């Protein structure tokens, strides 16, 4: 019999597997946190490097390291502000949008499979 706890563990493992496969995030969750913060603000407000550094609970060094790597690998892009060229904005790329959509689909599928499991 599948319990609610087992179903929850299965969904978490499906999420972790999907993140590993689609986003290629290995031993640290800093890149995932960066992607989620940028995604969460997409279309709502511009995400600056300053916002990333202050909005995440990781060291500035760690965030800067992973941000540079993610930009060089095509996961994120930088752009200058139109009105104030001192502002640098971080945006999702097509690559990251496709990968995040795949993770969302995988997670949704995992929840649908376990929807029939009774909750306590």
C-alpha cells in the first residue's frame, strides 16, 4: 500500500531527478535558487545583480560564481538598463525557460500519478 509519506517522497525524488536531468544542477542548490528567483520575478520586476545578491541566502561569492557560470553556459543573460546604463539585469534565456517548463511538467506528472493516494 502506498502511503501519503511514500507518495510525498516519490514526488520529491521525481523533482530532484528532473532538476538533475533538465537543469544539470549537481551538488549545490545555488543555481536552482538563482533560476527560481529570476523566474519568480519574470514579467513582474527587473532582477538586478544587486537583487540576486541580497535576495538569496547564500554568500555573495557563491552567487557570483554560479551566476557567471550560468551566463557562460547560456542559462541566463545580462542586459543593461535603457534609462540607467549602470543597472545590469538578469533574465532567463530560451534554454532555461524550456528546461524549467520541463521540470514543471515532470513535477505535475508526478503529482497526478499520486493524486489517488489518500492523505492522512
